[in-house]
């Protein structure tokens, strides 16, 4: 796939959708194996269906550098790893494999440079430094995509817990709005359509 | 209303393939004239209660648009020399009753008189199939008005709009902040922003309620039936006739012909993947500008070796996507362009570009949210929309700001019809039933790219004049790689050598086979084709009914 230089969102959209056609046929054994492993696993006290607890911890650490906690929740607290767990379990083996391979390479990078072998054990400054080095990789693009998607998806997918993502944006999921919607249209109405 | 039930061995008057913008209208019109009609639709019959603000399902799980995950792969390449590769969102359309009229944003610009005769007024363009339509604006105007009233359009007649025989049934939608800004920019530069006509109700009409401004239009089904899809405006009336059957989850595989070269039955895979075949006196294909030519190519036979109705070789050719440009601006105060419908104002000062620019083109600019859906997840994924960071603390700060404080001025532009842009059958990849996958070959003409660039530049000027503090501008400068607009692939014309259907939508080659959808269009429109597709459908249905009455099918 050729990246579209000026339309970043299309590129990111396609990272999850441009599967080779063989992916579906190959999916079942991987799903079953993952599911049997999954029952025992959890993150932050909530069960995972596909991801292992250890890798979930690492993905959570990465996600928390993409949307860090400050005075409002970061990606981890918002449950984005549970979102990843939900969507990756839905016949997305290519992405799962890509994430696992990418994580393995990242941990090698960690071990080669620090006295620990897990990204999650580093300080946030060290984590950011490593992520800056890999930010052009497909691995980072995929986990960044899933982190942001999970932060702002319907909470039933596992992320956006307590609407942390929508609150961050200033989005309120209402069915009905009445104009004026914002500053400029209110101003326009007040000035009689000028 | 359950409608009628026909046996597949029973010869019905019409089979209509597809239930979208055109198919929904034609089926209702034929059924109300008393004909027995079977409508075949690939997808389910979703209704208002089925729709939610689910961005993951809509944009990334392709709940409506489907893809290879549901056994419907497509392939794409830019030029004939390349091998096409599997891709999503090449020819992007909704698989459900109502088709893409269910998930569109409902921008309902009419064509203007010039659109129908631009080649003779402006001149043909070497290396392209740019041509006049066989009909004129006056021929289509009564049907545009029927769309306004029977489907439901909100708007306000502007001084440059083409003449209309009747006013809009509903006044324009409330202006959004993004369009207030567009209007300010336009006024400062001496241009005019005018209320955008939309197929969304601003007040109750035909028993349907007005829009509640929830903001989930583009890509989504309407939760209150204020959006004028054929699912809600046409299908219930068709079912009420008692001589119409809607068969959902039925994917058509071939149109069969008899020893006289007439369409005789339509083969399809039903919900259980069983192959069925419905006999019919006549067939109307409204499967969209990508699937209609594909179905004709799949329906080849000894008598029609290059595909059904393809003696001209024009089936699948002249694919036009419409061009676009996107210019986002960050503003000091909350715009909240995520609330309300996508666009409420349009600037049409560049409907026809000056020929002295050295390239052909034209279009319009409307105000929007920078991600066209205006929805939170799409917006966050695209953040920063202004070349800021895409992760980390500063990214989080941008998220707080950009979603609510941004507007976009988007260009919607012409595409030229070319032999080299087309729909063909993929030689290798197959769909879940073993049929060759849809293959799309597309590279925008240099004039189309120049037009997009021109509109981007105008939008930047408008954005500066509107007071944006940061601006990001783009257009697909290396060529588009997919679209929701698939136009021109079975074009209408008087000459059977250079068109697929005649001016009444009857194929030149098969007297009881009619085509009507985006494929019928001779030129591309200025970027908003569905109003014209629906008007063509009303007109086609009227003629088909008349032919049937005179026993001329």
C-alpha cells in the first residue's frame, strides 16, 4: 500500500483493513489457541480474552505514552488495552502478529540499552526516547491507531472507560442538539445573520 | 408491511437489482404502476432503531460498507501496467436496503444546464471521452423537483441556482459555526456562501420528523429518519403496493439471456448461499457505478462474449470519482462542527473554471468538520490535523483543542471520463462465491488534479480571510485510490458505439434490460451526484412504465 502523503487518516485507516485475503482462512487455530491462553489473563483487574497479562502490561505502558495520564486519565486508565483485546480477537491475526513481533523487537531494544528487558519497567523519559526511534514503524502506527481508536470508541468495546476519551475531547454523546452549536454560529444569530 | 411473495419460476414483470438511491425509486415507481416487482439486495433491511453512534463498527469494522472480511474483496491499481492489489474502500458503498443513500451526507446539488452540454459549449478535451449528455437540464428538472418533494430536500433557491419549477419543500438547515466562518471568509473576498441543499429534513415532511442535529450523518444511518434515504422514503411505499417483494441478503451473480438475446432471469445467491434464479420479463440493474458494470461483465455468454450489453466496449469505462481538497483551520473559539449535519453553506463561485487557466474543471467549496464525519474517534486519529505531534503530552493537549475548535473548507470537483479509468474483473482474486473480484484502475487526469489544487488554494484564502490561526491544506496529489462516487461506467448516449444505455436507460444491446445509477452519468457533476442519480431514476421509471404500457419492452 502506498502511503498517501497528505491524508494521514486514510493511511491509518488502512493499517487495520488491508488484510491479505488468506487471513480469514488462517484465523481459527490462532483464535482458539489464544482463547485458551486468555482465560487466565487480566490487566488492572479486568479479564482479557485474547492477550496475555504480560504483553497487555507492555501494550498498556506504550499506550500510556501515546495518551499519557495527567490531570485526566491516560490511555491505560481509559481501558484501551481491553479495547485492543476486543478488536484483535475478532479475526485480526495479522495485526496481532504484527504487534507481538513489534513488541519483541522493542524489548530487544530495551534489553540492549538498559539493565532491564521490559519496556514497562523504564522511566517515562526513557520510554519516550525509544518510541521516538520507532515512531515511523508499522508496529508503532498500529498500536498508536488502536490506542486512539480505543480511547474514543463506544465504551462497550472496552476502552473509553467512564467516557474518559470523550471528556478529553469535549464530546458529549447526545442524540439531540439545538443550535447554536458553538461560538461563531451563536455570534451570527446574535448579529442577525452577519 | 411484508409485501408480496413470488416464486422464482414465476415470471415477474421486473427484477430490480439493488435497492439504493436509484433502485429504491425505480422499484417503488414500477410497483405503484401495478407491475409485479422483485427487488434483490445484497445486504439486510436495517432501520432507524438499528443505528448507533458506533464509529468503530462504522469506519473500521465496515458494518455497512463491508469488505474482504465478508468475502467481498476489491483490488486497485493506478494504471493498466500494474498488478492490482487487494484493498479496502476502493469502491466504497453501503450494503443494505437504501444502499449508500442510507449512509451518505445528503449534499443534494442539482446539476446546472451547463453540465449537460459542456463539451459542446467549452469544447471536447483530447485524450478524454468528455461529451454532452443526450438530455438537457430541462428534461431532468421535473424529476429533480420530484426528488425535492418525494424524497425530501431542504434548501433555499439562490440567484445562480438553475431554474426550478417548485420551491424546496423544507427551508435550509440551521447554519453551523464552520459555515459561518466560510461565509465570513467568502464575504471578505467578494464571494458568496449560500445555504447548501441537503437531503435531510429541516422540518416535518411526508410524515417524517426533522433532523435533531446529532452529528452522525456521514457513514451512519439516521436514527430518527430525518435523512432522506430510499430505505425510508421509497421502500415502505413499494411494500405497501402488495405486488412488490424485497429479497434481502441476495447477491446477484448473473443476468441470464434467452435464445433471442433478451434478459430472461436473474441468478443470485440467497441468504443461505443457495443459488437461485428469478424469471422476469424485464430487468433493471441499479447496483451502483462499480457493481453494475461488474455484473454485466460477469454475465458474458457466447452471444455476449465481452459482457452483457457491451458491444461498445464502454461497460466499466469512464469511471469518475469526483475530486476533492481538504483545508482545515484552527480557530480561537469553539466551532463545534461535530454537531449538526456535515455542511450548511456552499460557495459556488467556481462552478466553471475560467478556460484561460489552461485546464478543465469546476466545483464548489463547503464548510465542514476537518474529518468529514465530524465524529470523535475519526477526529482523534487524525490529530494533530495541523502538523503538530501525533502522540504524547502535547498530542493530548491538541486533542483537547482541535476537535472543538476546527473547521474545514472542502473542495468538491469534477473528474474527466477516461478509457484508462475503469472497472474490470480481477484475473486472480475471487469473492466468497468464486466470482472474479471487482478490479478498479484509476489515476486522476492532470486537469482533475489541477482543479483539486485550484480549489485547495481558494480554500486556503477563504480560511485566512475567516481568521484561522493554523491551517492545514491537502488534496490527493498522487491520485485518488478510492471513492464513494462511482460514476460514468455505463454511460448514457444516443450512439451505441460510444455509450451503453440510450437516453431512456435502455441498454442499446438488450431491449428488456435497463440500467440506472451513477454508471449512467456522462459527466461527473461538481462532486455531489446523488441528487442527479435520484432524478434520473424517477425519469427512467416513468419511461420504463410508459414502454411497458405500450408493450414496447
